[in-house]
């Protein structure tokens, strides 16, 4: 009976919603096309999925966004809509952010996000009759995604880590060094003095907690950008269903409880470099959020049936949006090399 109810739910969930139709997708309709948006119950919390595909027979690609608490759906709509021509592209708002339900009674841990992602995976496998799906993890989402595919390798065709998070504390140290060098060249003594007041080490990360992290990001922001990288719009300015007033509250709500897990080099990635599936790293040449040097070192020792490094020469922290056409081509190449059925 439970399976019957589940299948009935799938049929209902995958029917185009009024919201999905209102987004005015321009591609030609196809009998097997999917264009839908809905809330899926996941481990006790209703979580938002936006699914688009020219045919539901295409490989399923699940995007795990960064943050934590920073939904990627608006940016995915703007820059990655063409992925629907070659994939069933799934943009998922993680719990407590975007259009997903907020539940402040449950302790937030990386394991909870991993299990949420796996429940979404199981739904997609059954709904689209695919044995394996593809995972793209971006920034914080790469921390979740890497652990997800290591824990459940049998459910995934390949893992694509975009701006892969390796060691948060060490990455922040490298970023600080870079910004200090650039600020010195510009004789920006105010930034240099302000950075010196923020305690930071590889072992403890930001010992002052999230407040120091936010201060650090504000100070270094002007230097972390590059004239060689396209400037991206704010996601809050793209679509009316993701308004600015509702954007920062989820970040402030989710980061403090998750901060101890990623601060100071405590990521499990450093302890586990073994993958039982193909692994691909997409790295922006000018990424000063998750420094490529750390990803390159980790990748050198990474063990997987197949692994490949892709550098995006005109990207910073978001090659998926800064070079969307190349991002698309690389994903199509990966899908051709790794069957999902």
C-alpha cells in the first residue's frame, strides 16, 4: 500500500504545476517533457524541487547548492536552463532556505543534509526509472555531495565537485594572504588593519565564530573578484518569487549550527579520499573563496575508478554560472562517458 501511495504521489508531483507553467519555458513541448515545481516531504520537512527536462528519459542531474542556506534556483534558471535539453535538471532548495520549509526543532548537521540529499535521490530514481543519477555539488554543496556519493556510491553515475570545499580554515588563510598582498599593492591600510584584527588559523579557523567570518567576507569581497571573470547579478534581483527580504534570514539561521563542522579543517574530505565512482572537479582559475591550490592537492591523492580535473579559465567561485556554456558541454561529455541506466 505504501508503494502504491508513493507512485500516486510521484504521478501527481511530476504533473506540471501552475507555478512551473507560469515560468514561461520557451522550449517546444514534447510528450515526455517534464517541467514542474513542488514540495517533496524529505525527512519530516517539505523541500522544494524544480525539475525541467526535454524528456524524462534523459539522465537525471541533481544540483546541490552552496551556502549553507543559499538556494541556487534563481541562478540555475537564468544560467543553466539549457541543461534541460540534455538532462532532467533538478534544482533543490535545501531545508530551511528558499521555498523549502523551515524546521528549527531539528539540530542541523552535515549528516542530516547528506540524508536529505539521499532521500531526494531515491525519489528521483523511482520517479524517472533511473538506477543512478548524476550529482553536482557547488561550494558547501560539494561538501555535502562528496560525502553523499562516498556513502551511497551505488546510487550515482558520477560526482562533479564545483569549487570543491576541502579545508575551510586553510582556504581562508590562503585567501587572506592573497588579499593582504593585493591590499598592500593598493596601499589599502584600512583593510590590512581590519584583517589583522580577525583571529584566523588553519587549526581553529575563525575562532570568533560566524561574526568574524561575515566580517572577513565583507572585507575581502572587493579583492576576491577579478576583471577576468564575468560579474554575476544578485540572485535576489532575478525573480519575484525569491525576494531579497527573505534571503539572508535562512543564512543567519543555518550557518551558526553548521559552522563548527566546517570551520578549522574539520571536513571529512580530509580523512577520506577514496571514491567508488567517477569524480570530476570543476575549478575556477580565479576562485578565492575555495582556493584551487587545496583542491589540486586533494585531487592528486584522490582514488577513484576515473577522475578528471577541469579548469575554467574565465571563472572564479561559480564556473557553472560564469561560463555556463562550457559547464554544459563538460556535463554532456561526462554523461556520455558514464551511463546512468
